[in-house]
């Protein structure tokens, strides 16, 4: 029987055919010699180099999880799998923080590197999406993807790198929240251009309308107010027979032709009885005044005839 202690020599086959692993530097039975052994002295044997494969017989002390053993003549070396680096002890494998030592290939502008055991992951800052290559960060068009929060009725979304901006259509102002569009009351803020003298501004959502006070009409420009000549367009209500219409800015006046006076209604013309009000010029001593529509006539009293003035 062969006694073995601490020899790194792989295996030997005993005379009886039994295969024994040699794990010592001392063999008591000096008759047990194989081609892989050489004698040091009468009782000591060592392996002939490069017979010992420490990696194959697991005699190395490389990191058992991430280490890689490489056999060399008379010894071995340890290295590490990708994402790990060899410790100063030459055996242990430590995780490489690719993010910290800038070994990652994440997007240098908008990428975020996250270290993981033996590797790393790339992600992107808000407003960017990770490309299919797992490294590049592409801008998210929030406007196109409808992921913006701009006012859905009157808002305008403008995409910018990594984010977006909201603005509003004409007639609306952006709220302090940067998203909502509020109607601008052009009439209150005096941003409208209605006629400042005779115009009337009416606010409506997103815009305004101009109209005019009585006696004025809106110009084709939709803003200016022009005086309506009620007399010319016959929109006055003056006496149609004996009335006289006089246009004035924004209105009109009625008067009457000679022999008529304006009624209290300001429109109707009533006949003046010149005889009754003594506005006639008949001779009061021998003439008789006769009222007529709009005028009067003089005739002679009994015993008188009308004379013609030379």
C-alpha cells in the first residue's frame, strides 16, 4: 500500500491496477515509480514538469466563481472572466465597475450607466429612449407620441431635445402651469383694435368681435365705425311730406319746411296756423287771413277789393 501526503502529481496506476491520485511530496513505498515521477532521495518523489495540471485536478486556488485557471509549466496562473479583474492576491476576481472607470459604452450625453456584477446596463435620462443597440439614447418626440401634456384644445406642442414646450394658438395665453391655454380677453387688455370712439368690443373664445354704437356701421376692415347717414339711406323717421332730415355724427335731426312746425315727437311736421298765431302779414284792418296747409292767404273784407301794388 502506498502512503501519500501533499504531492501534486495527478494519478498513478498501482501494480494491482488501482488508479491512485498523488497528493503528497513524500511517498514511503520507493518501488512505486512511474514515468511521471523522479526520485529526490530514497523515500521522496516529485513530479516531472510539466506533468502537473493544477487546473485540471483543481489544485489551483483561482476564484471559483469568476476565475479562469491557465496551466503553465510547473505552475498555473489565474485570470478573470469579462467584467472582472484580478485582485492583487493573484487569485480573487473583483467586479469591474465599468461605469466608474468609463469602460461602458453608454450614450455619453444622455445615457445613465448602472453597474451590475460582471457587466453594466445603459438607460437614458427623462425625454430619451434607449436604442435597440442598448447604448444610444434617442430623443423622444413627446408631441408626436402624444405623451406631452399641452392643452389639447388650443395648445401647440414643440419638441425640443429631451423635452417639449407648450405654446398657445392666437387669442390664448399660456397659464403659469406651462400647459393650459387661457382665453385672452382682448377687450379687457385693450389688445383689440375696435374703433376707440364708437366701437364696441365683444370677447369670444380665442378672439373678439367689433360692433358699433347706434348711428354707426362697421367698416369692411371689421374694426372702424363709420357714421351712418340716416337721411341718405332713408333710415330716418322724419315727416315724409314736410320734414327735413339733417345728418349728424351718429344720429340725425328732423326739422320742417316753412309753414310747418316740429311736433313734440321730434319727427312729425304739423301745419302752422299763421292766422291763429298772427304770423301772417294780412292787413288786420281790412283783410281776412285764411290758413292753408303750410301757408296762408289774405282776402279783403267786405267792401274792399284787393289792390295790386305798383
